[in-house]
C-alpha cells in the first residue's frame, strides 16, 4: 500500500475513533460504564437482584426502563422485576403510602423530612434480610430517587448502609431554550434546535426522550421551548399540536412545558388592533388562548415573557407598565394553575442613566403588586451574563416578589462552545453572595429558594446550551454546565467542587489520579476566562453583535450601551466605570454595608474594582503593582492558566480513550489561541491610552492592533438574523 493510501486509512481510522467518541458523548453523564471492581459489583448485584417496582404509570414505566438499561450495563446481568411484593425482593421501590405498614415503620422517622418531590433511599433489615427501600410521596420523587441511586452506583459509592433523604430546595428548576421556529438557536453554539417542528407531531425523535431523561436525572422539571425574542405563531393550533406531542413525552419524566408569549400576539395572530393589557378584548383574547392551550396540554406550565426589552413589544407600548402586562396574563392562566415568568432584563434606549441601574429602578416600585402566580426572572448580574459581575441588586431588595434566578448556561460571553469553562463555579459565587438586605447571611441562595422572605414560589432558570450536536453541547465539558445547573437548581447550597467530582466520575471514570487534577482544572477554568477576557471588573469588551472575541474599540453602534467603550471608559487618565456617588451611583442599589464597601476602592474586592471605579493607570493595586501592570499581568495569567489546563489534560491521557483525549485537546488548543488573541487585542488597545510599556512577564503581542480590529466574523454562530 502506498504512503498516500496508508495515510487515507489512518485519517479514516482517526475519524472513526472520534466519531465513536462523539456517540459515547451522546450518553452524557448517564454512561453506566461497566463496574470492574468485583467486590463493588457483587454488593450492587446483591442490592439490585430482585426489584419490586409496580409499573402502574408512565413515570414508573420510565423508571423501570432506566433501571433495566443501566443495571445490565454496569453489572453485566439483568435484575428480576416484580409487580408484587415478594420475600426475595432486595430492592423495594414504591410510594410511601403504598408500602406495607411494617415497611413504612422502618422509614417513618426519616420520611417526615421528605418533601413532595423529594425521596428516601435506605438500607434496612426486613424478614431478617438486608433490603433497600426507595420511596417518595409522589411518583416523580421515585424517578428522581432511582436516578440518584444509579448515579451513586456510577460513582462507586458504598450502598450497603445507605441512608439518604433529599428534596429539591427550589420549586421551578427550568431550562430556557432560545430556540427559534426555523430551528436556529439564538446564542446557541451546539448546532440547531432539538425541536423538529416540521416533523412534529407525527415523528417523535428518540432524542426528545434522552433529553427528558437527562433533565429528570438532575431534577430539572420545567422547560420553555422557544426563544424569549418570541414568535407568536407558536401559540397557534398548528404549533400547539406539536408542543403537545413534546409535552406528552416530557410528562413521563416530570418536565412541564412553558412557552414564550409575544406580547403583541393578539395583533399578530388574533387580528386585534391593539395588545393594550387594559383593553377588555385583549384580556379576553389571552383568557381564551390560555383555555385553548390547556385543551392541548392539561399541565401546561405557563408563559415566559420578555417585554419592552431590546425592541420586544410590551405594555409600555400602550403607556402601561410591567404589572399591567404580567397580571393580565397571570389572570388568564390562573384558573388552570399556570404561571407567568416575567423577565426583568430591561434597559431602554431612552434612558441615559447607567444601564446597570435600570432594571432595579424600573421594577422596585412594583414590588408586591404582581399576582401570586407571577415570578420575576432576574439575570445573575445587572448587565448581561458577563464572565464576572457582582450579583444583581434586585436580589434582596425586591422582597415581596418571587425572583427566579436566570443563569446563562450557553457561553455567549464565555468563549462559545470552544472554551472549557466550568460554570457552576460562577453560579456558586453568585448564589453565595451576601446581599446584607436582612442582615449578614442574606445570601442570594436564600432569596432564590424563598426562605429569606418566605416567598411562596421559587425557581432558577438556565439558558440552555443544548443543540443537535451529537454531544449535545458542542464541548464535552459544557455538558458539565448543564449538569451543574440542574444540581444547583435542585440545591443552591451544593459546592461546585462536589458537582465537578460527581460529573467527572459519571462522565469519564472513577480513577482518583484522573479526578483530582482534572477537577482542579475545571475549578480554575472560570477564573482563567475572567483573566484573559475581562479582568479586575472590566466587562462587555466583546465584539458587538455576535460577541465572539474582543472588540473593546467598538464605538459606532446605534445605542451607546451597545458599545464596549461605554463600559470600560478608558481614556488617557485611566479606566473603569465610576458607579460610586461621584459617578452613576449604582452602588446605592445595594445594602448600605455593601454600598460602602463597593464605594471604597481600597476595600472593594479587587475582582469588582473597575466595575465600580474609574481609576488612574498608575493607581496602586493591593499587590503593589500599578493598575496598568496589574491588568496586563492578569491577561497574561489567563493565558498561562489555559496552558496549565493543557498540561493537566495531557497528563490525564492514560486515563482516557484516544477519542476522549483528542477532542478536548483540540478544543484546548483553540482556547489557548483565543486567550492570546484576547490578551493581545485588549492590551494593545488599552495601551493607546495608558501609553505604558507591557510589564516584564507579559508576552509581546503577535500582531498589530490594526490587525485585530480588522478581524470580522460575518457567520459567527448564535446571532439572531436581525435585531428588530
Ligand atoms: O445577552 C443578550 C443577548 C440576546 C438575548 C438577551 C436577552 C434573547 O445578546 O441575544 O436575547 O440578552 O436575554 O433577552
């Protein structure tokens, strides 16, 4: 065989390897790898030998399906299932109320602490034999418990003496898809939308089921299918029939469907002349629409609404306000048990106060005025999903309204699906932030779970990073962000370290030599991206529109607050946005303790420094470096951290298949290249103001500023076709 043919064969073989790796990636954290440790496998076999599970409903059937897929894969043998309780059963799975009295007594005490969606898994002695009980109040709790049980097997936990109860701390654990009806995904970097509208309702893609399994396995119980920049057509019968088909699948996994409601729908699909929320015909239209939707989907979740934001229609078009708009829809949904989730992501082109202040100013006066089935959804920070932002000041300040936390799982501002960034670290930082609004310890987590102010509803939403890519999320490690979001929505007090550990074990392997360094790499990855993109509180330096790569020089867009120069305010004197009383005074929206802290450049945590202060280039940082040197060194540090990530991954090679190693290795190389691009482009640009040399230790830029400014990306993914 000639060299040419040989290399073709080689290329083909590596393609096959990578392809089969992708197929494996499809399984997400539900790999159920064979358990090689004989003792562990014997223990698990004893526990799962004979399973009592009455298959009386769809959720139970799905539960049984999961067990029958997972156990043979992990243990190489099948379990016996019975519908009738038998003495030989080693695992007993049923609702608490259905358990025989003597079994109930065995778990009665613990069960008191299980909530409606929670569960219990406990080893007990029954008829002198060790058995395991999995029980819950509702069927969905049973499904969650079984997923957890299987996860514990995947992560090689000792289950012989298991005694576990767990209940979700938040009610609404939701994914927001920004999927358009043409299957493009706004800010989506993992292919097209999963929802094949053209083939629905007749064709049910197996993927819908696997998507629902993955969500249920981490407790996600709601999804909004469509983009918040909404198309009213999804509310017409032609689409509702398709939505119904999806809802029918998801129901069996405890996932409720929500839709985004375009405020002007009464005009666009209802032939009305207005969408004024105080107009009786408009109100009637929404009431009828709700009624119609519930005939298709009896457990429909409700509407998610982006109104009067970035050109979307809303009540303000008619001189009305957010309460008028939200309550009108809430009234229509109320008879059927539906919710309105009204987004607080608003900033107006007619308002020249600091964009970071606008949502708070606009919404605070409405606290306590929304109907009981309205939740207000607030992004984690006051600008827009930046690599780092201080928490949004509405958290803690808006006391009488349930606030849903909105995180972005898709990496619009964090390197798309090419950069390895473990987001639970970011989520954790926000959730652990102390708002001081009700004294010390008033953390964002306590606001979001409703415990601080006793709100009746609670929730967390994540903008999905999921698409038709075989591996779902574009980057294999981006799966960890979907996973981690779900875990934190279930329990906002979990640590990101534990989440990384769980995910790695279920996704890759349980070898400690692999887990420890790779976990460290994941936990460091978020700080790395902050360093090489937006260090020391800088923000929104992204090239505009697509947000791919740096564009700190952009200053020519229609609205000032769409231009990066608005955010960094670099000039010959210094850099940063003064949000203290000498500037926009955004700090006054925080509790006095924090406002004082943030106002003082000497005391403020330095990661927020330039978010709140405009400081001279020679300002002295805590390290003793000048601000200019400090910024430059942070950019360099970010690049160095990516190099370290590459070393870690190379060292992990013995614990990985070639495919697993290769796909992440290639992505890390791109990340390194792009980290350098960020460093060089930003430093060259800021240097035109600082007029200072790069400090020792910072590599020389590989190209000129003109070169970086000339880069254009007309087909960058995820951008909406036009801003309307
Ligand atoms: O971050 C911005 C995005 C828009 C998005 C908007 C929002 C869906 O750039 O693409 O629109 O936020 O959250 O509404």
